[in-house]
C-alpha cells in the first residue's frame, strides 16, 4: 500500500503479479483479504468505501485519495 490506496484485487496484482489461473486468483484473494482484516484490526490499515460501494485500503495515517 506504500504505492497508494487500492482495492483488494489491485493489491493482489501488486503482490503476486499476473495470476496463472482462476484458482490462483481465488487463493491470492483469500490470502490478501485475511492480511487486510488482520491489518485493519491492528490499526495499520484503513478501509474506505466509495459512493458506489467499492472498498479501497490505505495505510493508517495516509491521506484519503492519495
């Protein structure tokens, strides 16, 4: 998230690159969502919701919309 706020799928792409298969996408999303939940609970990450209902994650203390 140091590169800026992003949704979970974008974070997966940043972390793992292009997925090899649909199954890999599911595996990576599950893993990233668990990390994000843990980081939110620890106060390290903030989840913002857009008016359309999409979530974006950013580092706590980082300004929204960076």
